[in-house]
């Protein structure tokens, strides 16, 4: 990424891989990063050792100062933030609410990199919700933050198609790359006073609720097309799954097939694990047992047979 001709003094606030991509672009563009704010390290892995966020790991590789407050609501933290005298704060997948004193502190305010075409999919999980809904397009919005949840004026916006094989992980990575380019462009325009904020439309507001683990259980009473989108949307997390013989079987890839009506939802229709759904059938293509490696369906079934005629449970009967 080429160096900016207008380097700014920035605060960066982010946590996830999506945010790390944005931070990397700001560093490459030559902006001066005063401080990086991120969520505190969390236990991870079998040993439950504290692991820094992707943003913290990247910041430390570049010898940037890192702060990990549990809240931004106390006066001391807000005063410390204001004392930085930053031109702007860039916020991406951070995970903490920014109270008004934080929003007002930087000279150019706080700019958010949001992975949707606002006002559609305000909230925590816009990428996955777009896939689940069957949206054909998504995009990136650079937004001037205000007190409401993703309600601020739009500074820049660019559309991106959602391909038929898009997963939550791959689409997030693609949107992060687009967001990196747009935020660098937005900061350059802001430095020259060329940004023209526009209010979000009042029509078309949809909220992207935070993902919950229990949503990942496949409900065979739904349409096969919806379940196939669920498999893609929840890859890599929380991972779509069904129950069989007391085990959680994760589905990493699947396809829809036509099926004659009549079989109860959850019925295994053939020896290749086609499962009857509310409409059509879903055939898992790649599966994984707990603690095992992922396998294609044929190899999986050799080690864990599921006979035709088996009725897999739906959530209400699991």
C-alpha cells in the first residue's frame, strides 16, 4: 500500500483478525499510531493460556504501545485517551462501547470500519447474518461514529458481491482487505477536508445480532438451502453441527439436492448421508467428529456409519 501524503496521529481500537488487517494497512500507509486499544488477552487452547488478540500481537510486532482496558466508561481512562491528542481514532471489530467523551476526543472524531452496507446489518455479526439471509451483496462502510449502534453518518461505502461458496471466514477476510483500502482513502480525504458525511437512510435498517453457539445446531425442519447457508456462514465459528449417536458432528461443507417429499425431516435418505429437510435435502460433504481431523463424507462414513433410514434429531428433540 502506498504511503499517505498526509500522515495523521491515530489511535487504533480493534481486536479480531478483521481489525488486524485494518491496523496493518494504517501502519503500511505511514500513519503515526499513538496507541493501540484492544480487548484483554483471553484463555485459549487446551491449556487455557492467556492469548493476546490478533491486534495486540500485530501491534507488539511493530513495537506500538498497547492498552487493554476492560471498560472505557471511567473518567481516568477517558482522560488518558483525550490526553493523546489524536487526529482521529480508527475503530474496527473492537468489542467495547465508546462513550461520548471518547467519541468527542479526537480532532476528526472516531471512524468505524463496518463490514456491511449500512443501514443494513448494524451490529455485531454483519458478515454471517448477510450469508444466512441469502444476500447477494455486502460491502464496507466507513462511518463517523456517534452514540447510537452503527447509526452515524456514512463517509465512504463500497459494495462487494457475496459468491455462492462464500463462508463467514473467507468473506470476512475479503471485506477486511476492502476496508483497509477504504479507511486509508477516507483518512486521506479527511486530512484535506474533502469528506462529505451523509446521513444513513431511514429505510432498510436491519440488525445483525451477535452469534450464539446454540444457533449452530442444524434444524432439519428448515429448507435445505437455508441450512447450506448456515454451514457456510458459521465457518469457522461457531461451526454448524448435528447430533448423531450422542456426538456433535460438525459440518464444514454441504450441498443441497432435490428429494421426494414424504420423509420426515432428519431422515437419512441414502448411503451418502443425504438428509431430508423441510424442503429438499442436504448432503454434508466434509465432516468432523470432536477431537478428530476433518474428513470428506465417504471417509467419515467408513469410520462412523450412519445408515439410511436413521432419523437425526432436530433441536426440539435433541
